[in-house]
């Protein structure tokens, strides 16, 4: 791929892709301080149309400092290069990936972004991605644009969590507990919410630092005095 370097204060010539992640104001301010102290350590990367592939925060910092934009032009670079270039530098957040793929029209990400934007609960981004996942959530799946959204499963888990909350207010919305609960529910088609709610009112459900042990605790409490036919695993 052909590369050449430029220095320019023609700020208006530079553009963002819709799938660039949103600017983090705190990060821009840190870069401004760093550039003032030691200068720009690495140029930004653009394609021949001056569309920013990597370095939008550095671009914004230089622009505010009224300094020339030092850029490396990679001829032939495109929107598809944005994620590979950025993940090796400053890891994208879950929200960055969701916005990126949603902007490209991937319907599962569009739906997931809608859930995230309308979320008024105590559930965090990681938890929402987990409970609305069609199968078992794995981070690489989300990063590679292969996430599958299931609204019915997500709403089911939110309903279960809301029913548990009065009896486990400290843990019911924590990421590790919800992940453990989600695994148990997805593993057992015969899972009964009323049964679990009833059991945690009578028996202590231990929450551990790791998901595996917490899931075992949920299963143990659920199965107390239950016949083999109705037990979960």
C-alpha cells in the first residue's frame, strides 16, 4: 500500500467516517497537554481523500492548538481499516463497536444500540450486551461484527432481574451475577423464575468473585428439595 506524509492546517479538508467512534473529550484534553509538553509522538493516518482512519483525537487536539496536522496518507485505506488500526492502539469500548457497526447498517447492532440508548436501569453496557445475545456472549463476536441480537431473551432476563432485585439489592444488577444468572437460564429451558425468587427468600444465595461459582450457587439454591425431574444444572 502506497504511503506518503503531509503537514497541513487545512482542517476542513479532513473528514470523519460515520463509523469513527465518538470523540472522548477527556482524551482530547490529555493529548493537548501531552502535545504541549513533548510534541506529537505519532502522525494520524488518513486515506487519499483525507478521511481519518486513525487519530481523530490527535487531529482534534492539534486543531485546537492551531498546529499543522501531521498525517500519513495510506492510499487505498477505507472504512474497513478503522477497527484493525485502532484496536492495537487504544482499545475501543463496547459502545464504540456498537456505534461503528450500527452506523454501517448491521441490524443486530442497530437494535442493540437502541437498547443501550434507552437504558434507564442500573444495568451496565457489558450486562446488556450479554443478556440480549442470541447465544452465549463472547467479546470477539461483538468486535468482529457477528453479534446476534435477541430482544425476547433480553427482556426475559430483565424481567427476572427485576423480580430478584428486592431480595438481592446489592448484587442483582452486578455484571458477574447477571452473567452467572444468564448462563443458568440459557442452559435450562425449564427454568422457573417464581421458583428462584421463592428459594432466595428462604435460602442464602452466595455471590462469588467468579461467574462459575456464582452460577453453581444459583443452581444449588434453586434445586433445594426439588425432585430430579424438575432440577436444573
